[in-house]
């Protein structure tokens, strides 16, 4: 039996290990902050873990590379692919979220659509999506309220009469409904919500693309195509891992959420 007030050697070893780990992490963070002043592009401040591709190699995390274009616009290239471009609208360093908009969406052209197909299974090792359920971050069990909802772009050979199918053609045909797209060869719709299944797809309709937009647009009922387009142009949120002593994430399905872990 241990005497009161004394700890076994293994406990001291574990305690020393924890102290060294946290000191190492804190030292790394301080050293990075001292050598890498905050940069900016337009109205966006760039701080670790983010970095501009023109920053010194020791600044920030290469997984969170951003590009400053025309000295005014911050671009994020998903998976470092030039074909998967997003414009950064806002970075919340306290909430670990970044709001982005697909480069294919022009707020002045409601016929424009996202170029990059996204859904909750298209994550990479740098970012995870907000989805509409709650989940818990493994390291502190803090509940996170999700912000995004899925939007599905559908093309049909015939007009569809359903409250779930928002007529996108009405945006560029002065509100006439149903309206064909600019090429006059098909009917284009948007479906909003995470519960839509392929089985609900109407005959002679195909899914063109999936993307994300911020809640509270859970469905398209009573929403105009202009409202939806404004929300697309506002963007959606991504969450990055807490990279303070972190080098990765365990990514689960939307049903079970995502967990960050400490790594070397």
C-alpha cells in the first residue's frame, strides 16, 4: 500500500512526460509567433496555422497554404489543385472555422454554380465540413453546432412539379416558371437538405453537382432562387484541426462526427 502523499515512480514519469510535451508545444508556438509576423491580404489577416505561399517555409503549416491574388483576394486551392479554387471570405481563429465560396459562383450572375463538387465525404486531411448534426471534439468534448447544409443541382428533361425542386431557371427568366436554362435544352433545379436520397430523384433527372451552403436553408420550400444564390455567394464553413501539437485528424462519417487528436 502506498503511503499517503506519495506517488509511485510511474506516476512521476507520466507527469514529467506531460510537462515536457506541453512545454515543447508551447515553445514551438512561441518560436513560430516570434519569427513569423502576421501577414494579410485584402481584409483577411493570415496567422498560423495558415500561411501565404509567399511566406518563409518555417511560417505556418503547409497544409493550410493560401494564395493572395491581386493583393486583395485570398484563394484556397482544395488539395492544392488549381481546378478546385475557393475564395476566403472570413477566418475565425477562435472558432477554428474558415468561410469560403466556390470560385465558380458569381454573386452578380444567378446562373453561375459551384465548379467543385463537394459533399460530406470529400474532406481532406486539412479541413472537415460542418454538417447539420452535433458532434463532440475528442480532446475536450465541446459540442459543436453544425452550420452547413447540402445543395444538389439537378438537370431534368421535363419540368418537375414538386416543392422540393427549386426552379433555378426562374432566376434568369424573370420569374417565369418552369423555365429552361440558357441553352433551352433542359430544366435546372436545386434541392436543399441533407435527407434527400437518390430514390427521390424524378424520372429523366440527373444530379449535376453537390455543394454546401450555410444553414438555416435546410430545404428549398418557400425559398426563392435569388435567396439561394445569395447564400451560395456568401459561402460555407470549413473547420480546421487544432494544430497546436497536432498533425492530423480522425475523420468519421457525418453520422458520427469528426475527432481531432494530438500527434507528433
